[in-house]
């Protein structure tokens, strides 16, 4: 069985993430979306909330499951007999970082990394940008799944009116 993992923090999951997950699900028998726990980082959504949102928005894929990891992704892969890490690339700057990670992961455990270029519709999209725009009242409805959009609106305070000069 060909198995792959799509790791990330998914805070929150975006349509760009779902594009990569969906495309990977066409190439592999099973795709595990691995949500990083990493309690040291400040997140908008808790680990449990991110996992729940991912399960909800990937429910339509028959071969996608959601799990968690804390520590090295290669340890997660070895424990679950996953041979490939799938990563999305938006820009050349992503490649610089991800290449180093891929080489380290291969050196540590022989785990391969497959890079998928993002759909051009999502080339600018990141979870950080979604959170920032949403925090200031920008419309992110077309950037995240509806279930995630609802949670963003519930979680974030109403935007403050602009100060008048």
C-alpha cells in the first residue's frame, strides 16, 4: 500500500492545504494529515480544534485520515510505515526551506519528500495571512472552507473601526 503524510500546523486549514491534500489523495492509497502538536507555539486554534476542523473538511475523501504528531515527522512516518511526505510549495522561498527539511528527513530515516506546486489560485495563501486579514475584518471566506470560516468569525473579535484623523 502506498501511504503518504501531509504534515503541518493547519492553524487554520486553508483551501491551499485542501488542494494539496486532495491531489495527494489521488496519487496515494492512503494520505494521513498529520497535525503538529508543538505546544510551545501560540496558536489561534487548539490542537483539538485544528484536528476536528481537518476531520470535518476532509471527510469527503475516502482515503484521508487525520492524526497528530509531536516531535520529528520521520518518527511519525516510521511508526505508521509511511514512505512519503507530501509538501506544497507556493514560491521559491518555500523550496529553500523545504529542501533542507527533505534532505534532513531522508538522511535521518530514508523518508522521501514529494513536492507539489500549489494551484496558482492559492500561491499567495498562508494560514498566517488568513489570520491577519481576518483579524482586521478582511473577507477570507474564499480562502478557507466554510466550517473554518465560521470558526474564525466566532473566535476573532469584531474588527475595530478605523481611527479618524
